[in-house]
């Protein structure tokens, strides 16, 4: 049976019209900062961190992350996608039994062979219910579809999991230039603008220093998958850089209660 995971937030977090969605995503990539959108001879990142709010709020910042992989997009055929579980509490790391994930831009096949590679890890479990209504992975998919065309995805939700458990999964699926790792995370939540900028700057510093121990769940909702990536980056000798760091007050919201967004590349 061909099981599909249908879009949960099309028409809410991003347009449900395919043409409008493609144009909007491309505009975020094209409108990225010069530093992020110009390769300058740098290698394509092995991993990126991108935010996952509604596109009107975080789309431009996500565009900065995806613009950075545009130059090497033709090599990428598989994306390992990690994000925090917002709607269900559980231990470990969850995957869906779905064979495809749907967006208005079409179906994305799940790399079932990759899931078999990690199926023996004690932290990894099938939890389809954890994906019901979840947005953090879904909002990344249209960006990947616009940039990559045909690719397979390994969508993983991280619950209460140790940093090292996330890293073990990443290491199993690390691969070569054909594999991109994407961590989906927002930063601070519902602070005033000045407080958010201060905390988010510290989080960015910790990410660039590859110091997961310096990041708390109050600093990033995707703290656990970020931490796993930072440990893996240490092991592989990757360097992290900030591509964009803003908040909802800079894009489409008031400044007295903002959510922070950051885009990072790991090369």
C-alpha cells in the first residue's frame, strides 16, 4: 500500500496554490542576503539550520539558508530532515510509516532504505501520530522541492532524546555530497525585541562555537536536533556560520512579543 502523509499546514503556514507557493519560495531564495546567496567559491554546506514558522514571518530567513545550498543543489538526492515534536510528547526519535510526504508542489518519496539503516537504534521508533498536524518538517519541504527537484527525504521528529542519540542517527545517514542534513528550529519565543536579540545572539555564538551545552530549550525549540548536529559537526570538522539572524518583529509582527529565527550553514 502506498501511504501518503498529506500536508497539514498548506493554506495556513504557506500558500496552498502551487503556482503562488513556488513563486513565493523562489522570491525568498532570490531575496536572500548577498552573503548567503552568493557562493563565492565556498563548498555547498553539508548541513543547514532553518526556521519553521509561517512563511510571512520566517520565510525570508529560511530563504537565506536555502540560497546557500543552491550552487550545489544538483548533487543532492537525499535530505535527512530533523525537527522538534510540537504536538506530541515522547521519548526518542520518531519516523512515519508514510511512503510519500505531500505538499502542493507534489509528492516527495521517503527513503525507506535509510529508515531501515537506523531501525535497530533503540531511540528510533515509528510514531505516525507524532506527525499529525506537525509543521516543523513540512514547511521545509517546498524550499527543497523548488531547489532540488527530484530527491528522497528522511523526516524525523525529535522528542525527549539525548544529544548523542540524535548524533548517532546522523552518523548512520551521513553519506557524501548526495546527502544534505536539515535541522528545523526557531529560536527564542515571545520575548520583547531587545531581550530576544540578546538571547538569540548568544545562541548563534554557541552554534558557531559548536557548543550544544550552551543552548537551552528556552533558546531554541529545536534544541535537541541542533545539539545532535553540533556534536556531529565537531566529529567531522565542520565549521558553522550565521547566514541570517532576525525575528518576527523584523518581518511581519509586533516588536513587543517576537519569535527569533536564525539560518546557519555547516561546511
